[in-house]
């Protein structure tokens, strides 16, 4: 049975941990369950030239970042082989994007993922990019493979909106996941339309949103040009890395420990309660590529 | 005669209330102003708010949202404006939502506000109001100020801040550094305390969590008002047992494993606690300031 945890419990268990590392002391549990599990590989790639002084990401640089991230993640010799290892020509592929009008997945990422899936031999009629219509999309309904892509942002009830949460539109009743600040989001991955299908998670941190004033807020004042992508096979590990980056930026911006409100507990619980993946940084093999200033992780 | 006057007065008040319910606030907003006109109207109640802001609606629902009304303004080649007026069950709940959103206290609009170039938020009476622009231009900045003024004037009644807030000592309180709430989720807003409802917070409790001291060395003060002393005593026992079982009357300040100090106490129907105290002296000083208010 899961034990309720207080800050004091964490302090007793992690007496040597730096007190200021809010993202970990903010977590509800510290007893990471998978002490012997293999590490989850996550690739963080950044390119300082992505925006080139403009408002829009350079498509060629975004493509280069995506290919390099996927090649490194898969350990293949080039992008073609890497994508071939992710989807097969016979796959029916749904790209789960995010269309929230204030902070959508950058269109270039949807375009690039479609291109790469098609280049891997999947036919156009077996490919769909969708968000709010996934449940009624015939491609998603009969999909054999999913690719999960969305931007990283803070969220007024779940702490952050990232890869785990991006599957909430697969639920017949999304609000049924809201209890206890969305603690059970990881169970979305047990839905039949999703289970066992996801081949790749891409968390987009081109200009992440690290703070909001109200639930509807996505002000440029609280975005920064991070020019990054996080790629992985484990949504929990991907989100864990993204969470640390957001927390690092918050602390730097506000010049004090500024925990997410509420804490993004669903990421840690995805490991400790639901065993979807690993959130513990010590269980994540993080490969960092490219621009390394103010990486926050 | 007196009864007739009373009845007429009650009918008039009822009529006014019904009118306000029907018309306010969307009916009071200008259809057109400057180069803007209303293009969409917003009207959501309860869980319908999910249709508008998905999971973010829970923030407002946790404070007893009655309904949200508002509108979107557009014009040729100018940034879209959005007005959202959240009607809460009580003024103190509107104030609570406001404390979730503001970083500093201003008093330009309503009973407390904060203004940005692209965003104005304020509370007044049972309402929490946001007016914001898609992007910042001189015209959009002037427009959101105008709308905030219109809404402020249109809301007839003010409301009282929750009395528990008055218990916070002013000395050392960080600017805009407190949060009023009922739902246990917000207990961890500034500082992780527990992953569950450790101290029995619910709609009948009024809690305030506040930041004291410098940004790099905060002390966190929690005060909760319970419906009665019995509930406060029960919550105190739970906090003590789960957080600092070694705390006694002879040893009311406990130094924790991270070298910070902690204390908790009850007085009548109120529970107090100080987390992350930088030193025994600071913790004791904040305790004395607080207990004197309580």
C-alpha cells in the first residue's frame, strides 16, 4: 500500500540532498521503486541558431535537430536507419500533437514528423496528425504506432503539460483524470487505443512556457528561447528532464525557489505508482547535444 | 406599511439580482469601443468550463466557481482582447483565485489588482476578472485598461477578504507572498509539505500560506481556521505525528534534518505552523508575531 509522504519523510531519507533542489523535494515520494531497472535514454538537443533572430524556427535546423536526436536515441548510424527502426512501412501511424491555440506544437514539428514517417515507407493514407479528434480518427483507431509530440509548458492543475499529459484526449472523459491534481495521468497509457503503441516521444522546448498567471495564460513574458528538443522512448523520463529544465528556469527567473503550483506529481507517480517509466534522474541516461549554456539540467 | 415596504424592497432586490444574473457582466461590456467590437461571447458554468480551458478549469472549480462570462474583442489588424469574469460562490473565493494569480499587490482596479502590459487581473466582490491582449501594442494596452475600468465600475458590490488573512503579521511578509485556499492541493504551492490532505482541509476551512524573509531564505507560515477547536486539535495532532513527533510543550521548536526549524501550534479553532525556519530565533520571532495576532 502506498504511504502518504510528508516533507519530513523526504528529509529523513535524503538528509544529504541539497535542500534547494526544489524539484526533488517538491516531489511527493522519494522512494524510487526501480532501483535495479535499466536506465532510460533521453536525448536533449539544442541549437542556438534555431530562431536566427526571428520569431519562427528555421525548418532546416529543426529537421537537423530532430534527426540528430532520433539517431542518437536509437544508436543507428544515420537518420534514415533511425527512422526505419521507429516505424515500419506496414505501420498505421498516429502523430498525437497538441493544438491548444495559445501554445500549440510548432507546425514545423508536425510537418517534419509526417515527412519522416512517410520517408520510412508508411503510406499517406495510413498516417494522421491529430489532437482533439484522436478518438474518432480512423487512423488512430486502427493505429499500430503512435508518435507523441507536444510543447512543454506549465499547467494550472497538473503542474506541467508535457508528454504524459498529452494523451488525455484519448480518454472518453478527460476530466476523470483531474482528481488529486491529475495524479493518475500515467494510466492513460493503459487505454486500448494507446497501450503498447508509442514509438517515440518528442517534447518541444523551442520556447517553453515556465510560468502562468491564470489557467488561460501563455504570455511571451514567461517563455524563453531555449531552442531545444527532448526525445525518448520513455514518456516519464522525457517529462522528468523537461520538468527539471522548467524548474531551473523558474528559480533563475524569480531568483528564489519557485516550485510549480501545484507540483507535477503525476510525473513521479508515473514511476512509483504506475510503473510507466522512470522519473528518477539517476535512472535516466541523459545525452546532451549542442548548445550547452543555461541548460538547467 | 412597513411590511409592504419590506416586501417591495425584497422584490426590488430580487429583481435587481435577477437582472444582474442575466445581464452581468456581458451585458455591461461595450459592444464596440476604440477599433474593437465583440466577436464572441463566453458563458460557462461549473464543469462546462472544461470546454473552454480543459484541466485548468480545476483551479477555479477548487474555489467554488459559479460561472464564467466574458467575450472576445477583435478589430482589423489589431491584437485580440479577451475578457474573462469568473463568478465565485463568495468574495473570499474570488480573493483566493486572485492570490493564486498575482505576484504583487496593486489597487488600481477592484479590491486588488495587478497590471502588465498585456494583462490585467483583479478581484472585486464575488468576481475574479482577467482582461488580456493577444500581444502588446499601445492600442491594446489602452484597450485592456479601458475594459478593466468598465468592469470595475459595473460590479456593484465589494466583498470582504477572508478574516484569516488578517492574522498574517506584516513584518517580513514578502510582497504578494501569500495564498488563500481551501483545497489541499494548494498546500504545496510554495513549499512541498505533504502529498495528501494531511491537515483535513476542505470547503469549511480557511487556509493561508505565506512567505516571510528574503527570497533566498524563506520562512513559510501556515494558518488554518477550522469550524471548531476540536477539528483544529485533530489536525494539529496529525501534523505533529507525521511531521515532528518529537515536538512537545517543552520543546516547541524542532530542528529538522536539513537544519531548518519547524513549529506548530493551535489556538482555539486555529492551527499555525512555520516551515523552513532559518534559525530558532527567526522561527520564534515569527511565531510570537503570529500568536499575538491570533
